[in-house]
């Protein structure tokens, strides 16, 4: 970078061949990034921080640890200074309790093109749907700057926390889906299947019992008839 640059091009006015219409043939810049700025541009190198937030676990279960990861990336052309990171939205409504680490962090400097991460561990205190607000950070876009910049993540809306019983049931459904070759996918479909299978089993079992009882009755009647015939033959 070059500083205190004065640019001038007054040769066009010689001999009156050209007349100025728009803009001036001179430019004074506090700093110029050679090769990065276009004609007529003048800009100081500055940091531009991007912040992201993610939960490592794909399923959040009540009473089991959850790891939150915050990542800061400097997409600017200068280092950022006095960076302060905060993500206190998890404590709202008592849905999550801190277990390890803190939802805040600070960095003296983050260089251009660099990224840093910060993580902490939480415990979901209750099941249900949680709406978690954004994480935020503030920083100075260059050293000794009086201009404070802010960056936010997007909120994590509709974050579902399930109970351990719900997770077990989900595992049963997953196993049943494979066992049924994909025909039974939801709890409702399994309930219908169980009712139909139970009714069919009762019907088949009842029908078999009826046949067996009817056969036993026939054998009993046949036995009694033979006994009566033998008794008659003895009398004769």
C-alpha cells in the first residue's frame, strides 16, 4: 500500500484540444492498494469478519450434551482488532444449561484471511422446540480505528429437543422401516399394522379353535354311539 498519494493528469488541457466535462484530472488519497482498486477509487485496508454458528449433534436429546461451534472468518484486507464474541441466547427460557466452556470469547487480533473457532458445551434441560437467537461479535476494522463493526449469525429457529424415550421410538421406527422394506415408515402406519395383525391373529386363532372343538365333539359323539351299540349287543 502507498500513503498520501497525489495523482494529476493536466496534459489534456494543452493547446486547448480537450475540454473538461466531468470529474477532475487530480486525486488525493490517504492510501491506495496498488492492483486492487479501480480508477478513481481510494480505500483503506480494513477487516470484514463473518460469523457462523452450528450445533455438532444432528439430534438434540434432553439430558445429553450438545456442542456449539462458533467460527469467525476475516474476509477483509486487514487484520481485525479487539474482537469480542458473544452467544448468550441459549440461556433464554431455561432451555439449556452450561456444562463446559463459556458462550463468550475475545481475540486481540484476527489476521486477513484467517479464521478462528470457539466452542462450548450445553445440556438441554427440557424437551420441546427452542428458538435460539443469533450470536454476535464486535471488532475494530483496523488498528486504532474509532469505528466499531458488528456481525451476527442467523437465528436457530425451531430447534427440536426430544426425550430419550422419543429417540428410542425413533430407532424402533427406523429399524422397522428397514424390516418392512420401507412400507411402514411412521408411527401411525405401524399402529394400523398392529391393529390389523392383531385382529387377523384373533380371527385365525378363533377359527382354528372352533374347528378343534367341533372335531372333539364329533369324536365324543362317535364314542358314545359305539358304547351304546356294544351295550345293545350284550343284551341280545
